[in-house]
C-alpha cells in the first residue's frame, strides 16, 4: 500500500522552516505496512495545492494532507480538496458551536472567518482535535474507479501527532489488511559505521523479511530492526532472532538492546552499582554533564562536576598540580588522569571522569593537533586513560569526545 | 521566477532521514529572487523519479534535482532526466579518466559500475565536484516551447553545498535577470513572540518591499529582513531603514544586529570589558557552559565553572553555606545569589553566574512547582537575582533557563 504525505504551508518553502511531522507520520504508516512513496511540500496557494493533491490521487492509495486547516485566508486545504473531488463544503453545526464555546472559554474574540474551520467536505468524517481549533477530516472515496483514503490533519506538531495517533491510526488499522509489526532498536558506541556494516551485513542481509536500518551519528550507531507479518508472534520471533545474532557480533560495543541513550545506560549502571559520578571537563566544556543531566532523575547518581577551562581552575577544582600542567601541557594524558582522580577525591564520587583536548579550530600544534583528546576514568581500584584524534570542526570534535567519555564510563561499570 | 527542488533518495522516505540541503538551496535561490514553489521527495525508482521530474517541468522555470548521482544501481537521476527530455547519455572521456585517477589515489578498486558517474546528458554542462566522485550537470533547454533550467547536484551536504555555491550560483546569476539583494538579521532575547509581533508588525508591515520573517525558539527571537531590488544601494537603504526602526522598538531586548548568537555576544562584551565569567549551574547541568564553550576562542573570557547538582557540591565548589540550603531549600533566590557570589570568589572571575531550579518532570511541589528557576549574576558592585516560571518539558525548561541566564549576563555587561 503506497502513500503520499503533502505538507501545506508557505513557511516550509523558506530557508527557515522545515516539515518535521512527516518523519513521525512515516513511522506510524510503516507500522501498518504502508510505505511513503512521495513527500510533497506546497505553499498556501489554492491552485498549487489542488494540482499537487490531484497528482497524488493519481499515484498513491493514501494521501495525507498536513496543515492549511487554520482560520486564515491562507488556510485552503479544505477548499482545494473539496474542489478536486468535486464535492461541496458544508458548515457543521456542532463544530460551529464548539468553536464558539472554545472562544468563550479562552476569552478570545471570534471573527466570522474562524467559522471556516467548521467547514466539512461532503462525506468526510470529522476527526476531533483536542489540542487546537482545527479538526481533521477522513475521506474513504472512489476516485476514477480506484479506492482512495484521504486524511486531512492540522500542521502544528502538538496537534498533528496526537490527532494522528488517536483518530487516524485506529481507522487505518480497521481499513487496511491486518498486519503485525515487530520492532527492535540496538545501539552501539564508538564502532566505525563502515566496520559495523562490514561486521553485520553478512548476517542481517540473510534476513530478507526483517528490514534493518543503520543510523550513525558522532560515534553512536543505531540499528533499527523491523518485521511486518500477518502474525505478531512470528514477526517478533524473527526480529529477536536477528537481534540476538547482531548483539553477539557487536559484543561490548553494544550498549542498549532497546533504544535507550548512552547517558541513560550510564545512569542505569550507576544506579545498579549504587555508584556516583563526577566529571571534570575541559574541551567538552560541560557537554558531558549536560547530556547526563538531560535525563530525568539523573541527580540520584550524578553529583556534578567542574568545567575547568582555564588551567587555574584545573588546579582549583580538581587539584591538578600546576607543575604537572607546566610539565606536560594542559592537553596531556597526565592531566586527564589528574582531572579524573582529582574530581573524584574532591566530590567523593565513586567514579571520576576527566577530559582535556583541543577542540579547535585554533590552538593546534605540530605535536598536538586539533582533535587530540585525552579522556581518563578513575575509581577506587585504578585510573585508565585514552588518547584519541578526532577529525572535523569544533562541534564534531566535542561531540565525539563526549560520546567516547560516556562510553568509557559505561565500560568501567560493566 | 519559480523553482522546484527535488530530493532523490529512498532513505528520505524513512522515519530516520530528512532532506536538509533544501534549506540551504532555498536561501541561495531566494538571494537571486527565485522563489521555491514546490519541494518533492522521491525514492530511487526510475519511473517515480521520471514522473516527478516531468511534473516539475510543467509547473516551474528552474528544476533542481538533488541526489541519485552515485555509482550504484539505485542512482538513477541522470537516466530519468535524460529519458524525460528524450536525450541520450554519453560517457565522457575526461570524467572516466578522472574516476580512474581518483580510484588509484584513494587505493580503492573501481568496479565497472562506477563509470556510470561519467555519463553526461546530451547538451549538459558538467559541474565539477571537488568533494566527491559524482559531478553535477547543468541544462538550459527549451521544453514544450518554454525555457527551463535543469540542475543536477549530488546529495551529500558536503558535496551539494560547495558545488552549488561555486558552480551553480555563478551560472544562475549570469542567466537570471540581474537582482540586488540586501539582508539583515536582528536578534532579541526573552521577549515573548506575540509581544514582539504586536510591537513590530505595525512598522514592518508598512515596508511592503522588505520581506520580514520572525523566528522564535526558546526565548530567542530572530528577525530576518530581506529586500530584493534592481539596485543594491536602494535595497540596502530600505533594509537598514527598517532595521533601525525595529532596533529602536526592540530597545534593550535586542542583542545582535547582525545575526550573532547570544553566547557570541556575551563573549564579545566580556572581551570588550576585559572581564571574565564563571558559572555555577544546578538545573541547567552544564548547558550554559556548553553553549559558551561552543564558541571558538571562548577560553579567553570564560574561566569555566561548576555543575553543582548535589547540595554537597554547591557548598564544595561555590561555598554555599549548608545552613542556607537547609533554611531556604536548594531552589531559592538565596542559594542562586550564593552560587553566583561563591563561584565568582572561588574563580576570581569578574562576573559570577548562579542557576538553580526544578527542571522536572519530577521534584515539583505546591510552593515550588516544576519550571521554577532562580538565576543570579554577581560582580564587584552587586548581585542581582531573577525568579522565573518556565512551562513545558524538562528540555524546554533547561533551554529557557540557559537563555535567560546568558541574557542576564549580557545586560549586566551593557
């Protein structure tokens, strides 16, 4: 079953705005075994909109129109769809009443124009919108002797997503041939994408009934396994079977078998070991602390730490001897070790993490180039350190360094 | 002049990948007075690709095809375009040679299939790609008695952008009617979007020849002013005229008249005053430090600071008296002030910043709800503090708090 997603709105044809809902809609449609064959973005022009919709009707079974359902002159999706299907718009009494009540509750004036949001295409089912004033609409029609499903949903993500979830998905499930879907998401850290693919492809390519997608970003690899079958048990069995083979191959690169983030996993292990963590960051400048504290409840295992950008602060907050910096330079394995040990002692954390490096673009030398990073982790038993040379611009070097640091902590906890 | 951008690649029809190049291309095209009327995303299917291209030829003057120029079976843009224009593909000798040299230099094997990257559509100009093996192509044709410009560019951003900049833009400038464009970007912090629009709309709406776009994100407002005219001086004059009126209205909300980020501006003022900054962050967990250190050269003015997630560290690193926390609670104006003053004393920075709050989702109470944040800034003369109640999920509360904190420092420096 093929579908097309049409995103309506001139703002998405500027350099400043982009459709993002369609990623969510695609995931949902795929779950039902519906592929997205085309995505189209069109402005708030009735003629353009009508022709784009007409084209979509000619090439797919399901057309999702997103946006253009608001109260302004520019909101023309209802009109364009009705015109193309050669159907009338009727103003729906209950919707008109609901709009009036809404306006009263919010103590906002209701210009006549607002009422166009109560216009319903002949034969359409109204899809109530709990998060906004624009309802969705559902049409199941015969167009040029083919059956077409046409769905109108509002544009704002906060309205589009819940409405699609609660109103559209059940109707699609009911209408489409029954499918069962099984999904798993494996995650691994710091394995090069090419290496991962070389390692895993020979296995996952043999599972022709499981779709495997590899996503790589700054040292983080995600494998999305999806299997669509008539029978749920069968689908799950195939996915789990492949998953466990891939998990075995990924060995200790694997950090999650269920899609958690690396920082979530680190916090999970810290909790399990009843351990605490403190960090002393130089080149990552707070990036590691920020990632960890982005997880709700992180305060249970994360004490905090220091962003020791200046040499003075390395001494002040992590007791790195000034002579050590003098002797080896701020970016050195010795200083990374001292940072990890110092922040651990200072905070009384179970584990201390130290990071120092040259993020660039400036500050590199012959012997210490941009991208050189030292990372050390320390606990009661020992301190270990890594040297890495990351390539690319400042932001990339920082991201890779933070990822490597979190992975080093994870490995120490395992 | 109307254009359509066609992004080619099945991966962009999955929930995992999205076209982003088109934002860059749109900005470039707008600079030449070319509007983007449609964006289409199509998979690596020759039939689909051909029909999408055919549709585009029917509705715009300039068609940009992005991607599908690689060496694999799936890369079919050249073939689909040639087929639709009813032109032949010829294998270009010099390109074949270049591919061989490239393969030798990189010590990579070159399968026969790679040579398809040397196929050129009859009458097309080759656009050399310095960053990859797939060249672009430029066609200036008469199609059904209308003149059409057709441009093929590679998909990877690292190849697409430089190639479009160096090869396509000059040709478009040469071909299209001469236009002069003037642009300005004003930025303001912590003014509500609705308030900004209410304040500014009466003015910018009177400048019908200047296009004004308001972009708002977590306490950051950007106004993009753009004017396209025949004459550069005239265009610039109009933009500057409007800009200075808006700047006056925005008063001290305005932090940048040329598109810099808030952290860049804070660092700029710190440099100007030969001042240094240190931060003590609780609920933002390193977010402020991370934003500041994302700017190259920030080490000149930013000393660093402490992420004091636990109460013990608030005392340990910022000398916040335990009794003070006991008495007022960790999330209180008193503790925010103590953090700012303590981190300043400890680090010897000119300015100290302290942040404490409840990011949520848990941890809120009747008297201290989720989203309550106290921010304090301290220098030799005085310490001032703010209380804010931010709404929304954890990430949003943290982003708003960091933005407010940076803005408070900016105001202190002005």
